[in-house]
C-alpha cells in the first residue's frame, strides 16, 4: 500500500520495523528498497514488450507456461485480498484512534471498528465503480492531503532528538537476525509496486509510460522511506512507551518534538485518509487482475464483466472487496489489534515472495530466448531473488513468536489450494 501512498510508508515502516531491527531499521528499509528495485528492472523489461491486464500473472504466462502461471495467479489472488483487508484494517484503526483522541471511548472497540470497515469498503466500491479517472483523481488528492502533516511530525522529532547516527550506524552491535526480520515486515509496504502494470490496457502509450511508473516507486519512494526511517527512529525509540500504549507513530513523533497535542490527533485522521487512498488504488489493480483471471477461465466468467458506461470490471471489484471484508472480520475475531499490525505485514511479504521468485526465473528465461542475457540484467535479477530467499529462509530459521510464526504456513496452504483450483478449472475447459 505504501508503494503508492507515501504518508503510509513514512508513518508505518519505521514503527513496523522498530521492534525487530531497532536502530538498524533504516538498513532493513534499504534492503527492502534494493530488492524491490531489482525486481522492478525485470518488470520493466516485460512491460516494454507486453501490454496485459494481469501484471506478473500475465508476464509469467507468456514465458514459463501454465503451471507457474497458476501459482502466480493463485498467489496474487490471495495477495490482493490480504492487501485490501490489511489496508482497510489500517484505515479503520487510524480513524478509531482519532475518535478516541477526540473523546469517543469506544473508538477502538471491535464493534466500532467493524462499522468503520463496512463504511470504508462501501465508499471504496462506490468510487471505483465510477471508473478509473474518478478513482485516480480521488487517490491523488487524498494522497497529497496526507503528506505534509506526517512530515511535520517527523521533522519536529528529529529536531528534538538529533539523528543519533552513532547508534544507527553501529554495525558491530547490530542484530542481523533482527534486521532480516525487519526486512520481512517492511517489505510488505513496498511489495505490490508493480501492480500499476495491470492498468496497461487503459494507459496511453503503455510500453513507454508503464515501465517509467514502475521504476519510480522502488527508487523514488524507497529512497524516501530510508531517509524518513533514519529521521524517525530516534524519536520513536524515545517515545517507545507511547507506542506500547497504541499511540500512532506520527503522534509519538509529534509528542517527542513538542508539537501541540492536536497535531498528533490530526495525524490519525490524515493517515486514515492516506489508507483510504491506498484502498482505492489497489481496488483498481486487484479488480483488473481478477477480471483477467476470469477471462482466462480461472475464475467464473461473471467476474470478467465490464460496466458498459464506466468501463469498470464491477463484478471483480465486488468480489475483491467482499472477500477482503470477510477475511478482515474473521481475523479480527481471532487476534488482537496489536498482533494484527505485524500479522498483515508478514502475510503480504510471504504471499508476494512466491510470484517474485517465479517472475525472476521468467525474466532470465525471456532474456535467454532473446539472446540478451547480459550482466546488467542478470545482476539485479539475481540480487532481487537472492534477497527474497535470504529473508524467507532467515524467518523460517529464526521465526516470529506464536501465533505470528504460523502465518507463512497458512498463507502457503491457501495459495496451494487456490492454485490447484485454478489448474482444475483450466483443464475442465480443455486448455
């Protein structure tokens, strides 16, 4: 989500990494940004050759054949549902936190959160239904509104604490296992950056514009997130007691920086707005992937239908949003709000790791067939894949505490089931 809404990344990435990477959080952010940039090189190669609505699913199918395509399709199908559920969760959490700060004691009560989630999903469906132009305009405006206040909180904090470079660059005492755990959590806020390629069919001059848009995210925003993590960590460490009480990252930074209390409360509203913008963006991306799956027969044909006036895959939109809301309500009943903050990140990171690894193989295969397998393409592809493997293996060896350590296995089982269903449906159609 933060791949497209900067305020979310600025506010959440340092907080998400802090419990595991501590003062080394900036390094976790840098590794995550490097890995996604390397993956982005491969996505750009495909985007210059193919105009498709299924993102990695379509690209892998062009090169590696049906079985890898089913796995990538199944992973992204599950991944977008998780992405939408997690973003809805964050938007509701920020809004509920703001209600609490304004005197509504039940602001973070689960029943209140459920009401907020239903309203958010309904508003997202209404905006996305109106078409791509309306969605993009709404997302851009909401994103622009959300950035300045979050940056103000971070700036005030570092002015009060300093950068503490002696601690942040103390590699001798760094916890490398903690840094890799931080990469696993932080990657979730950059993964999915390539999803804009799903709009290629509706983009002017897509073979030129889509690769440019794809690379802007990991390079531009990845660099921004590294810098803001360096700026934010000293203040978050100083205000760690407030974080444990459930206060949002920007509100903690505002307190450490000596800003008026209303600014911290207002930051929750701002982050809710930013998360809502992310909901709109990913509803568009995910719905177009679902529509592509339906066109290929992996989902029922009804989900490929496009509205005659707005040209929106409205049935796919409803499938994505209803599935996300259902998942969110189930998980909310089983876990605490605090546990969910890390749970969503891990689920997204491991879900996207599978398609990224398969896609890396597709990149090398395509270049080999074209006789263009050169070092300048091999190095970033290998670095991206190797980083993902290292993080996954590290987190299996040094797992998160229970119940978070079960997330990767649950996600894998669900992806296997969905992939088998896709393969079975395709065989029944004789393809």
